C-alpha cells in the first residue's frame, strides 16, 4: 500500500498485522480510523508493515492514567547512526531524519526505510590538516553533533577520542552544502586534550567576524565536558569546515549591555529545524546573532552579535529569559522550558519575552527524579512535543512524550505516549553499566516526531519514528 493511498483513506483500515511482531495486533484484528480517532482524526501516514520493526506504544490521557489505545512507531537502533549510549537526532526541512550519535553523519530521506552514511575516503580540503590514522581497536568510537542551518546546509562536527599514536583527540567538520547537494569534510586541530560530545548551533548572519572571517552564517561548537566543568570556550567557523578556538566570556564577567530584538514575524519553515540540542543552551536570533539565556552567574543573558562580539543582554523590555533552554519556530513563537525538581514547565511568548503563557507538567506523583528531557516545536503544524525520561518511583526509567497540538490556542497537551516498555533502569555518564546519556528528538515536516529512548529490548538506546498523525497534517 503506498503512502498516498493510506493518507487518502478516510474510513477504514489499515492492515492486518502478524502476531510474529512483538507487541502487535492479533492476526484477526484491524485498525479503523474510528477506533483511533482520539479527537484528532488520526490516520497512519504510511503502512507500518513496510518497516522492519514497527512497535505499538501506549497512548493515553495527559492528565490521568487513562489509556486510550496504542499507536505504531517505527523503531531503529545504533545501526542507523547511534552508538552504545546515545543518538544525536535532527530533522531537515526536506524531510531527512539525521543521526550523528556515532562515528559519521547518517540520514534517511524516506522516514527511515533506507539509510545513508557519509564516510569520507579522499582527503582534499584546502586549509585542513592531514588526518592521523586510527589506532587498532579504537575504530567506531567517534561521536558528533549536527543541525540544519537556515540556508539548508547541515553543519556538523565529529569527535574521535584518542585515535592516534600521539594520543590527541581528532575533530572532523562535516558540511552538507544544500546548494551543491554535496558533503565535504575537514580535519581540524584540537583545542584541548579531552573534548567529549559536542553541541552545535548556527550564528545567524551575515557574519563579519574579523579574524574569524566572513560568511553567510557562523557555526559554533562547544564541548559537553569543558563547557560544563570549565568555561574554556568552543570552536567557530564561518565556512562550516575550518574551525578556530573561540573564547567565551567569564561567567562572572561585567560586559557592556545591549538590548536584543527577540520579536519576530514571517519566519520561514526553516525555523522549525534550526533548534540545536538543548544542551547548547543557546538559540539563533532571527534578527542576527546567537542568544545565551541565563549565561552569567547573576542570571543575566549573553548575546553573540554578527561581528562575533560578546555582550551582556536583555530583551527589549529589559528582562532576562526564564530558562537556559529556549528556541524559536516558524510560527514566531519563542518557547522556553524549565525543569525543576520533578516538574517541567513550558513557557511561550509571542512578544520576545515580554509576556508569557505557561503550562507545568507535574511528575511528582510518578517520578523520583527527572533524568533527561528535550523538546521541539513545529510552527507549520502548531505542534509542541516534550520528551521526558524519568526515574519512576517503582524503579525503571520511563520514556514519555506529550503532544501539544494547536499550541497557539492552548499549551495543555492533547496526548501522552509511553515510548518503549519502560522496563529498564539506565543512566548517563562513563562507568554506568547501562547508559542513556541524553535525550534527543525532532519533528519531520509532515508533523511526525522521532524520539530516542531505551528499554530492555536492546542493550543500546533506540529511537522511534511516529506513524500515526492527524489527517489535517497532510494538507499543510
């Protein structure tokens, strides 16, 4: 059954599922649209049986423990770009699911049916260093970061820990040029002896970066380890390939202050895909530059302008933002998320942070601790999705996703989905027996989300792609 035929079917059925698939329907059962409506006229955008591993996840009420039914998601493992401990997921406006959880950029252009990997074989980049050979036994240990820039390029950085005889880390920039539709790469020098997983974000241009060069945009990369433990800065590039060390201001610094315009309008669809991983703790500013909420120890925000100069910053009413974790989408909404104790609060502003709407997800009745979380939004579909992994009071970790459809009307979620079996206790950090190092997710142009999770069905983290969507999404 083709995807268009499934989308166009409005009354019946999808299909009969074999009992050999774990968690699937009995062979005598079918799914009808009436049975899975859940007030949103949900349909499958494609036949779940066309995926090698389609699993049913429980869907229920966001405010109670009521279960409404089950929906199929397509499930993938580290063969599709992850590693032992995580996936680094991103989406593109062209509909790619991108994963740089492992050694090289990996992507699917067809909702996970087929996968490609960019593995460079010829070194030819001008200005790049010659790569050093990998030590035997160290193959496959790389990991990276990736995000789409507003012009459609994919900017990414790979980290190879201690792969050479010298013992030094290696860094490889990978750039997908959207205009040329080609991948290129560059081996860069290392700023520190130990770097760890990187986070990456676009600095909105045009950039006049002085000694760092000029470009349509800049790409900023920080180290998870060094940025959290010590404030030693990151790496920046104005061509997406050649990176230089880039210092950050001291957290207790006293910089000149500037008001930054965070009011936006008429943002293009590309703004649904520029959000970096939340641990970047910054977001691109549509008027230019990059904003770091709550950067300084006194709670003041920081701003990196298009000349790559640092400022202490406020929004136009003189305020700081309420959370380190914020992002725009194409609707021009500014979303911020704040996690405190066993509660997660979603805040949204239409006026650049002058006024806020909010909704709090209270997990205090079920969770002993919130371990990982991430969010994403689609302005095109008026959709906000929050993914949380929490330690349940009974022991195992639970992966859950809340969907807020029509967030412009209300921030109250419509559904909650239990991702996976929720039967495994894992944690982040080297030395843990079972690792799930960070949450990661995205939303496709068709409105389907894809979310990393972990349960007992696989020794390594998995990720799943949503198949059941509101029928109205196919009209957007």
